[in-house]
């Protein structure tokens, strides 16, 4: 097989490997000795979960996060020039989607290296599938502003896109701010605007529900410290 950069999805939460990842992913992982990861400890834990026989000490890990210096990144792809595969492992879900792995992929594409995305769970797409919202036109906004006034302006901007472009708006928040974000949406969006709250996708306590904003007031789930993704539509 041509030396490639494999984008290796990770389970969302404590979901079992068999529940969300095809066996082909395991076959690929067993051929890789070099991994680019967000966090070495969690990457090691994931690989042992894939196959307990993997000898972690034989593997090389390159850390890619906010502390990584730009000049380091280019060197991470050196194994490909020696005929070796490299895998990118995200903290959760699919690499390079709302994830720093996209910087590595951009370099690989520029150098004409083969890039292979593997199948796995994406909270963005799974939540969109289950929301009942427009799946033809949608945008992932990442995190909304922390500042109250800026966040309000952003929410109004997203609502404008929903009404005039008929585009589903998808975004996330730091777990400890989930509740405050939804309270702001309820307070400032039109009552008829629909909000989907998707929480702990693919996990045993998965929760996905769509309601008009006005109906959420008395039935908000406890989102404290939970992994949530939010979607708005008309």
C-alpha cells in the first residue's frame, strides 16, 4: 500500500469500538507506527482499546495542539518520505473537522502525499441527521463568542441566515457554559425558531431533541459537564 496519511476517527465518549468503527479501521491502525495526536495519553488509551495486543512502546507519537510550534508540524510528515504510514488521531470524532489535524492535512495535500479518511462518528453530521433540519445547506460555526454582547450579535446573525438563506446553523460550547448558551438562545431568539440539543451522541445516555425555542423553557435537560452540539433552524 502506498505510504499514506490516515485520518483515524475516535469514539465519542465511552462508546464501544464495535458500535461505531468498522473493522477495516483496526486493520489499518495495526500497520501504523507513527501517530500525530492531540494528547498522547488519550491516544495510547484509544489504541489499546482498538487492540490490546498493540505494543505502545514500539510506536512514535507527535503531539499536535495549541502548544505545537509551526516549525515542528512540517517534520511530523517525514515518515511518509521513508515509505511509512502516518495516522492522525483526534481527541474525539473525526480528525481535521473542528480539529487541528487540518493543518497537517493541508501540508500533506501541498506535498502531494496520499490522504485517506477513515469512516467514523462525526457529532456534527450525526446531530444534523437526527435534527430534522435542512441537510442541503448548513454551516458549522464552532464556538460562539464568550462575551455576552458579541454572542448576542452572533446569535442574531445566525438567525438571519436561517430565515433568509434557509441554512441550518450548528455550533458547540465548552461543557460548563452549555446551560448559559441555551438560556441566551431562549431569551433572544424568536419563539418559533427551532433548537436541537444533541448530547452524548452514540453513548448510552444519548439525548437528541428538537423543539421550538419557546417550548424549551420548561424542559431543558441537565447539560452541565456534558458534550453537546446545538443546531438552529426555522
